[in-house]
């Protein structure tokens, strides 16, 4: 399984690059044995569903809502965007999970989009 997390649905980099990259590479990841791709954000389920429909993810990607940020907080990957009016969100990251074990975790530096993308994940599987 591949799980990637974004600071927020419909936000610029998330909407223009991160999610579309995984939509584009979903078939290639599947051919390499990835059974499920999950997109996570600290948003409610309604926003995540709307974003998935807007982005045309279909069945290729599970759009998962971490509404209260509980999972993100448990991972220790919160991102404080209170000063920007966005509350506490998730850092941008991706992880490769095999049989419940995290095999790779790629956490972006603040403001970056270099290591959590679909291309990087394709190289890791």
C-alpha cells in the first residue's frame, strides 16, 4: 500500500501536482504490486469526496479524511498552519506500507515537494 498525505484538499500544490501525480501513476504502481493507494488530508469526509470527484480519481485512489487530525498527530507529522488560517494540518509525506509495516517514509521539508511524489514512490516499490 502507498499512503500519501497533503496539507489540504484543493490547496495549490496538492491539487495541481501531488494528487494528479498519483492518479497518473496509479496503474504503474499497481503493476509493481501496490494494491491500494490512499490520499490522506486533515479535512472532513465531504471535502475529500468532493476533491476526489473533482480530480477524477475514480477507484484508483482512496480519499481518506483525517477530520480531527488524530492519525496525523499519532504519526507526529502535524503541520501548524494556524497563522495562515488553516489550523493544524498534516505535513506533506508519503509512505510505503507492506503487510502493516512501514518500509519507507518520505517527509517533505516545509514548503517543498520533492520526495513524497508518485515518481519517488515508483522508485521505491
